[in-house]
């Protein structure tokens, strides 16, 4: 039995489909208000309606929160392998406590139960956000050192803290692999994450910004996870980035794939500083904060990543981001026409 946390998210839903196609027996965690229909919708992108329904019915859905230990105890019964995909992704400073609770405490709970139930192997989905920063125009690799003195986002801190829990588990005998995806592109979740890029460009987004970052397709992420789990590799972490591209390039590729105008105006740093300033004033009157000093800084700070390690260890081949965007745009148009 394979246990998947975060099965109703972008990575989790694609992972479930791949595992089911491989004939695996799956138990997937979901929270009380999770949208299970979103998973079946993702299945229908890649299979017939009949096959999607048939595969979806094979999932053993288990209602549990990763911060609820009694629920998790029951979920781990008869489980041999675990894919831990569940996480909160937020850059809103008001979510700092929730980020630490879900991403760090929740991961600690998963690790403890992996130890208690003698799990054969664990795959954890981390993020490149948990890596150290690069020197100017230097590629970041798995050995990049995290500097606690730097100005990290609460999300990055929570993912780094979660990794500490994962590495603790390896010291206590849990065979583990960690994947660290860059910005993941894939279909099905148009109101969150990179799905919003397609939604906003479809509506006529005007601004772009020059930041360079690492991008990867969701299907590459789950394929890498499966290959690593089925290998003899353990106690290793891997960056999953197909290409380092500017957001302007990604926006332009998306606009072309959607047959929409490309964003022409460049977002300037002073615009965000003004937004931060007025938001700061609004905070005194109860307005929610979403722009932080870290947001302003990182939006104009390039990050370059190398995928050399995973290419060498399992001869992994990444899909070009342009192809990922074209396929994702096809599904977006299918859902929104």
C-alpha cells in the first residue's frame, strides 16, 4: 500500500494518476473540505472519461489532517511507501504560524509515523526555496548552504524546517529521497500557483517582470519522484528544474499558447515599494498584508539552478518548458471555453 499526502493538489493529483496507471494500491489523504472532483478532472486530461472514472474509484480516500496524529495513525496502517506532497504554499506574512504548523509540524508527524510503522521508503516534496541563495549569476546546486542570516520568506523557512525533520528521519532509519522542484507548471488548478498565470494572461495581463527562476513541468516532477522511489537511491536530495527562464519569457510563451497579447509593460521596483508603503499604512487599519520587503527584493533577484545531479544519477530527461506551457494552455482552453 502506498500513502500519498496532498493528493488533491497539482503534484499529488498527477502522482495519483501515474501510480494508478502502474497498478499500485493507493491510499490518499484529504482534508474535510478538499475538492476531490479536481483530481478526477486532472485524470480526464490524460485519459478517457471512462478510464478516469475507473481509476479514480480505485483510490482509497482517507480523511485526515497531517497535524492530527490520531487520524494519521489510522492512515498509516498497512502502508509500505509514503509520498509526502502535502504543504501550505503562501507568501502572505499573516500565514507564518500556519506555514510552520503544516509544513514543519505536519512533516515531523509524517516522519515519526514512518519510523513507527517501519516504512520502506519515503519521498518528500520540498522546494528550491529551501536551498541557499546563489552568488551573482552562479547556479544553485544541492550543496548550496542555507544562510539563516539572510532575509528568507516564511514559506522558505517552513520548507527548510521541514527538511530538517526529514533528515532526522533518515538518521532514525527511514530510507528517504527529497525532490526540490522549481516553479511547477501544470493544468487543473487555475486559481492558485502557476495556474493563475494562464488565467491572468487570458484576461489580458499587462505587466511582466525580468526575474529569472527555475521552471519545471508537473509531469516531470512526478516521474522523477517515481523513478527515485523505485531505485536503490536513498538519503539524497534532487533539484527538479527543467530550465532557468525569465518570467517575461514564460508570460510570452503562455500568451502565445493562449493566442493572447503578450504583457508589454515592465513592472518596476518602485511600483512594488509604493504598494508596500501604502499597504504598511493600511495595516494600521486592519488591511491584510500581501507584499513584504522580501517580496519586493526577490521579485527582482535572479536565481539559476542546475539539474545536473538527477540527470547523472538516473539519466533523467526534462521536458522543455515551452512544451509544458503549450500542453497546459490546451487544457486551460478546454476548461474555459
